[in-house]
C-alpha cells in the first residue's frame, strides 16, 4: 500500500483514476515512434491524515527533469505575470541592490531576468541542464542541481542566504516534499520571505481541471495541507493571495515561525476557514470529483465524433503536459485530431507522448486551415485566441475542453 510522502500514513482513498498514461513531458522523436513507450498508473490519492493530495512516484525525478521540454518564456502572459510580481514584491519587501534573491526551479530565467534588470543579485537553481543553459545565456547566475537540504547546506556554506526565496510551480514537482521544505528553511535569511505559487486544489476540483494532473506533478495543494507541511519545518504562512494563473493558483508568503517583524494577515484565516467549509478535510469532498471527470470525457468525445462524421477537421494548439493527460485519458489520437502546434521550437518535429500526434510550428495552421482548433493549454485561452485571430478568415473556430466543452469563434 502506498504511503503519504509527507506524514507517512497509509493512502487508502483514490480521488480519481485517470487510467494509464505516459510521462506528459516525454516527447517522442519521430525515429523512436515504434519503440516501446512506458505508461504508468495515473491514480490520485488523498491522505486522510494530513489531507495532502498526491500521486505515487513511478519514475525518479532525475529521469523526468534532467532534460526538460518546458520553457516558461514561450508564454507571453506568464512572463507578464512574472514582471508584475517582480514590481510588487520589490516594493513590498523594499528590495535593493544589496538584497539577495534565490529561485528554485528557475527554468529559463523567465522571472529572474526582471530582478537582474533592476541590479538585484539573483541565483537560479534548476535541475534541467538544457533549460538552465538558456538562463545562463541571459546572464542569469544558475546552479544546475536538484533542490533539497543538501543543496541548501552547500549554498549556505558558500555564504548564501535568501532575503527572498521563490518557488513558483515547483513544490509539486519535488517528490521528497520534506527534504525540499527543509532546504527552504536552511536557505532563508532570518528575516527573509518565501513566496510559493501552486495551483490551488480547490480551483482544480471546482473547475474540473483534471488534466492538470500528471506524473511530473506529485502534489496538489490546499492551503490547509501547505500550512501543515511548512509548519512541520518551522515555517509560517503569513499571507496568501488567490491568482488566476494556471486555472487558479495560490501565492503563499512564508517566513520563519520565530520571525519578529511579521504578523499573520486576515487573508490566511479567511481562506483556511473557506476550505474547511467546503469540506477539504472530508472524504466526501473528493468523491464527487470523479463523475465530473467522466462527463468531461464523454462530452469531448461526443463533440469530436460529431465533428469528424460531418467531414470537418480538427487541429490542436499547444503541447502542454495538461494536454497530454487529456488526450491520453480520453483516448484521442489521429482519428480525431490531425496534429498540434506549439511556439516552442524544442518540441517541433517531435510527437506527443502516448497519442503520437505530430507537433508543428504555429504557421502550420495557415497551411492546413482546420475547421476547429482545440486549445490544450486552456489556462492561456485569451492569449492564444488573440494570437490565432487569423483563423476566422477561413471560418475556423476555437474549442476549449475545460471546465466544459465550449466552441466559439
């Protein structure tokens, strides 16, 4: 029986079973299209002791993240999100050229570049060498390592401590959650602040966002679970913001529990009480999710079957991890979708994992003029619709699958 990777209690309760799925960011080279491709169970558990929602670990993180296909800078809206955060946190913490900022999971430098432009010293910690190289080419000091207590101790020995320690959409991707948070504790300056952004479990369930579940994401956080994990390592959440990113995220502000100058804001109490009212610490809350997932699969397949029977064509937009969960769970392959396109050149010429749909540059849409474009990164819907407004010239329409199937022009 699997055990909770935070509190070690036995995991009995399955939130949702998404069947068997490949690693969502393991894109397939065309010359490997006939090779064996591993699929793993995509079963989501909730620990009824600490209420942390999680997956089992079938593949070591080193196998997933040593070379990675996700580059944050290819999303215009995500870079804008990073720029807005930089301005706000610089003002809030009165950061100066004497401050020091460390980001774990710093990717291609999409965020730290905005601090560098202000002359504030930064360090990125990124395990994927191919992604880190892009950040380094921008002049962003980046250490290519997995983050945990050992990395934190090594940096501390070098005289580094963070006035601001950032973890944006990375906490879910580190399977040893206790080692990761222990590292945060070590690396944080005595009066320093941690900001952590995670997709919010409540929004995942309310918005039927089951496609955001994939093997690379080991955890799905409520505020209640995140508070408990940080408190175990003598860290305290003192403020929280609800963000629209990734379908609905939390930005938690944390500090050492013995920090003298920081007090807990009403936002923390309000969200904690809201989660309790919703039932986040009850089994019934999770049992209702499965039927929502089943109905989404039925509705999407119904749309695609009707569309293909009428002789119309469908292409995908994007090659995100969430899209691969959706397509594999629903059994959607080239019989329904001809191909997908993506702005990231790293993915061009490759095949989506599992479904083996080919990935082209966005210009391929104008060459084939599909009747429908299925937006797989639906959280970037507005940005993508603006970029692809030209499909209306041939009567093309957009489709989003989440939270429900919607067709629009």
